[in-house]
C-alpha cells in the first residue's frame, strides 16, 4: 500500500478523552473512531489488525478441530425466556422490538442460539463430540464503557461451544480450548495467564480467565510468580490426546493464579512469600464448563448406546477479539507509539523514501516494494512529499515492526537502512539483503 493513496487519519494531538495508552494510540494512529459511547468504527489500519487477530484465532481453532460457522447478532427473546436468562441478564442486554411487536435482543453471547441449533439436528451420541464456534459482534450495554475497545458496548468475540456425551469428554474439550488459547495468545506476542475465575452470567463453577498482566487492567489478580515463567512455545500437541491436553492444563494451572472473584487468602498464603504477586490484568478470554445447564433448560439431548435420552454436557469458550488490540498495545508500546508484534502487524514493514521525487530513491523504493510484494508480504510505502522527521514519526506511531529507509546518500553506497521498531537498532545493507531479511523474519509467522 502506498501511503499517499491510503486512508490513515493520524492525529497530532493526544485525544483528551483517552485515559490509557492503548486507547490514546489507537485514536492517534487512526485505527478507530468512536461512533457513540462504547461503539467504534474500525478505520482501515485498525481493521487490518482486527482481521489478523481473527485469522490467528481461526487458524488455532481449526487446528484444535473446532468448526467455524456464523450465527446472527439479533436473536429472538423466546429462547432466552426458555433458558431463564432473559430476565437474569438485566440491563446489560439490549432489547429491541420489531415491527410485529416481537421481542428481540442483540446477542451478548450465544449459548441459547447454538443449543437450539444443536437440538434441531443432533440426535445421537455418534455425532459427538462437537464444537462449533463463530466470530461475531456482541452487544452488552455496559454501564461504563471505557478505555476504547477494551470495554466496549459493541465488541467482537470469538465464542465456541462444545457438546459432549459425558463430563469427562466435556472436560477434554475444556482442556483443548485451554491449549488452543495458549497458542493463540502467544502467536500474538502476548503472555495470557489462565486464572481460576467466576462463572458470572454464563454460569458454571469451573472456569478460567486468561489475563494479560498490565497496570491498566480492570481485574485484580493474585498469583504465584512462577506462572509467568511458563511458555507454550512450539510444542506439537495432539488435540485428540486426553493425556496431552490434560498435561498442559495441569502445567499451566497447578500454581496459584486467581482473579479477585475467587481469590482465597488462606491458599495464597501457602505460596512462598517472595513469589506472591498482586497485580492487575486484562481479561482476554474465558473458558467455561457448565455441564447440562443449557441442555436441561432447552432440551438438548442425545440417545446414548443404551438407547437412553440424556442431556449433553456443554461448555463455552470466548476470546475478546476486539479487546485484544487494546491488550496487545498495552503490552507493547513506548512513548513514540505502538510496537506491533510480527504476528498481528497491519503491514509487514514500512518503506520510507527520504527524497520523494528523486529518480534514484523513487526507483529503489519501487523495486523494494515490488520485491516484498512478490514475496507475499504487504509493505506500507510512505511516498508522501513530507519531511523525513514527519515520516519517521508516523511510522513510529503506527508501530510496524520493521522499517526500510531509502535515501540518496545510502543509495550512492549501495545500501538502505533496516530498522527495528522494538530496539530502534538500524543496520545498513543492500536492498536485496533487506528484503531477504524481512522474508526470513516472517517465514514462520
Ligand atoms: N459465552 C461465553 C464464552 S463464549 C462468554 O460470553 N464469555 S465472556 O463473557 O467471558 O466473554 C468472552 C470475552 O469477551 C472476555 O474474556 C473478554 O475478553 C471479551 N469481552 C467481554 N466483555 C467485553 C466488552 N464489554 N468489551 C470488549 N470485550 C469484552
């Protein structure tokens, strides 16, 4: 993409309404624009990152054997009356009446709808296990939407639902989700720690939240510092292996790590004092096992091998897709702007032309652009007629991990400059080497 033809409305001023870095930077980098309280338009740069995050979530869900689909945002109130949640959900639910006077709602989550789909088609234990998921907009009429996409009213969520014959099978599905989530967050450059939590309006008493540690997080968390040493890395997991998935769950959840809702001071005291931590975190996902709560209420049963009709065991599993942008920026920025991890960056690298209009630099930039594009990468080429300082400031603000700077002086010596946004380090090399280096960096991402 050429910046001169793109739509990147960066702001010079720091927006007064933004209290935390990620919100400020998303506004300044022209990623989002508030449409009304807690509701945002995703401008092209923000939309790109959102799509990358969705793609990683999709890839990891499919790898775990979960099946993508799409359910609507608007739902009929009837199903929610059957489950008993129509009244329970309270004022957070946006209720709508259609022209025929029918009660509708903008879905805050999808347990009812997916259970209805399940009960309409699945009749036999032979069709289990089954996990369906979608990535869809949700609406929760939060009393205090704040921090930009972090606590929105309209937000994008991946929500998945497992249907299993037995509790053991459903717990395997739970563990599978935990593994898939660990992989998902790590690919985004995040450490998200599973912590025992509370079921809230979704229900169930077996649930973990995934928290990214950050001073600006809304949740208070208590943990054994050893949990921060754990990484999933590139281990190969067989998602069908009950033992392997259970092993990962045990490894990642055996040390004390809880949100304030389930914090147990007596248990926490058993952690050696030098390892006890009290901090804040951003909840980027949550997994639940809630047994037969919805299948009992909505009649989701299957016939087992003894010809008995039994309710299925279920769980639901959510990732805050739009919230993740905020969480990633909170975890990765400096005073100049965002520092995107390579896994989610909106463009793979920037190209800065220091003398726009000069035949040699224009030509070298065009060649670089073509070579990167040919290699399957998406560069953002700043071809505007601007001062170098302004171009660098824009690149630093929008946070592309790599920048290639092309100027007349370097070209005379046959070199361009490759700069890491993270370390600020610059290395001179030939344009071909710079392309090869970038290709190499993104090879396994
Ligand atoms: N049905 C279950 C799991 S599919 C569910 O709704 N879980 S949840 O309530 O925990 O939401 C899943 C994730 O969505 C949360 O972990 C959080 O990351 C994100 N989320 C929840 N509320 C908001 C909000 N108001 N703004 C942005 N993200 C949110």
